[in-house]
C-alpha cells in the first residue's frame, strides 16, 4: 500500500496528465486491494484475540477507531495540501502506512488468531 501511494506522488511529479492514466489506475487498483483487503483479516484476528462472545464489542471498537483514522487522515491530507502540494499526498499517505506497520510490529505480542474461530 505504501508503495502504491508513493507511486502516485512519483507519477504526479514526473509525468504529464496524458501519460499518467495507466500508472494511476494501476496504483489505485493496488491501493484498493490492499486497503480494503486489510479489514476482514483484521476483524478475524480481533475475534480470535477477544473471543466469539466479545466479538460485537471488539468489532464496534475497531470500527470506531477506523472512522477516527479516516477523519485524522482527511485532516492530515488537508494540511498536506495547505502546506505542500498535490504531489505530496502520496508521500504522506505512504509514510502513514509505514508508521502504522511499525506501530503494529512494536505492539504485536505474538498473539495469533487460531485456525478455527469459535
């Protein structure tokens, strides 16, 4: 995901509008698959950690934090546009993805979702 977001900035900086169509479509496809493909495994992992009995609570908390992240991302994007430019959005988004991954690695306690939930 970070690479696809960074490629959007690279495309914006080094290609013209007519040559950017295919690279942008490819980056958006990769971004879409990686972004939306993340949520089902994350939910399964959370249910595996919290247990099936607590699934409604943990999934609602997960959704709340997702929406918080969306709103913080929109605020960061507006700040990026205000103080930088359109070319910088991909770099900032990619940096956020890398930061999130590093946070995951730092806080992962080796808890693994069991093969079978329930």
